[in-house]
């Protein structure tokens, strides 16, 4: 294993290779450590019963055989861009810098919608310009992060210069993600775009003057995740949904089995849940339904207005 000094040196080299090298040249070894490519995450609405996800990985491995993949989810309901954006926003902060996030939920495939790649200080995004990256870009704006965007118009980095009209994930997005992971600069992949020109999702906003928010996502357990920031749910608080009042708590077990409650989920948003069951099944709720917070604390998180908005990122 070598002495402490050698191990420190090996770790330092590993860090440099991870952040700066991101090479896929097989067999290159420095002090016994292979140069590693950046990891690639995948998020799609492809499901698991077809070979589409495997095909994406096969294309990327053909470009960069040392790639490592993390499947975020392939169970996004078909063409549900808003839920995909929410799930990607939740996952993005937990990955190391230089991770490439490949997201393909693409109702407009084959149309005039653009393919894009985005570089942030903590990673890359690759996919269609249809609002899929709204959540991540809004979070980046809140941190004043620099954002660089290109339109994918350099076919030498695609699988083919004549991509399928129905599978840009295979022919454009997956190859671009692999090239980014192996170290190709973003600027080589296409022409620069202004972030302000990207498509955004139109979503209901949190309205502090009325304590009003909305359901922005429903998870696998049937929890109704609102757009109400968890920081405002302090002290004794409750929620009003469809004229019914729901007590707030800290954990699911704060209420008896089968009882509705509100709490702040691990994602940082206020949610409506049922201890041991599905709030969505109980309430027959839908994304976009209004929810009101009672006895909340502003904490400086007031919104600029209380209508609908299109995020400007």
C-alpha cells in the first residue's frame, strides 16, 4: 500500500485526474490509478420493459468504454416534462462536480425544438430544450452561478449526421453526453445560446400574501409535494386543501396510521402525506391543485407576485 506520503500523493493525483482529466483512454495508468471519466446520470420516461435505456448506454460505451452510469429514474410518466424537471432538480445537488446529467423526456422529438447542453459549476445537462432543465437552472440562478449553454448543431459529435426523427436520445443526446464525460469542451458541441432564450415551464408560484401554493409533484408513495418552501413551515402550522384542514408535523408518525398530515420532506418542500398510505389516492389530488399554508413564517422567502409565472432562470 505504500507509506502515508505516497497514499496522499496518490489521492491528490486521483483528484486532479477526476476534475481535470476525464479521459477514456483505456490502459492509461498513473501510480496504478486509471484516469476516470466523469459519471453520467440518466433520467427518462422510457420505462424498463423496452431496450431503449440499454441502447443509450451502449452508444455511450462505444464512445467512452470506462463510463459509469447512475440511473436516476426511467419511470417518469410518458411526456411529463414537469415531473422530470422536478426529479432532476432534486437529484442534481448530490452528485460530484463534472457529472454529466442526460435527461430525455422529449414530446417534441423530431420537431424544430432544439437540443442543448448546459455547463454549470457543478456539472453538465444534456437534453431537449423543452423546460426539462427549468428546476436546475432556477436553483443555479438562486446561487448566482455562471451558466453556459450551447445548441447541439455539430453532427460530428452525434451518432449519425442523419438522426432518427423519433430517437434523438440515441442519436444526439447520448453521444454528446459521452463526449462531455470524456473531456470534450462544451464549446465544441454547438453554438452559444443565451440562457434567457431557453424554454421554461409555466408553473404556479408560492404566494406569501395569501399563504397559497400548489402541488408540483406526486411521488411513488402518493405524497403530494407542494411548491411551499419548507423554511416557512415553523411552529404550529397546518394546510388547507379542498376546504379540509390538515395538521402539520415533523414526521409521518406524528399522526395515527391512515391520517392525513403535512410535513417538510427531504427535498425541502412542504408535502401532504398519509401515515402508511397514499395522500393522492385519499384526496384524488392532481399536480397544479392549490394548497394553502396556515400560520406560516415568511423568513424572507416572499414571491414577487401571486399569479402564474414563466421562470426566467
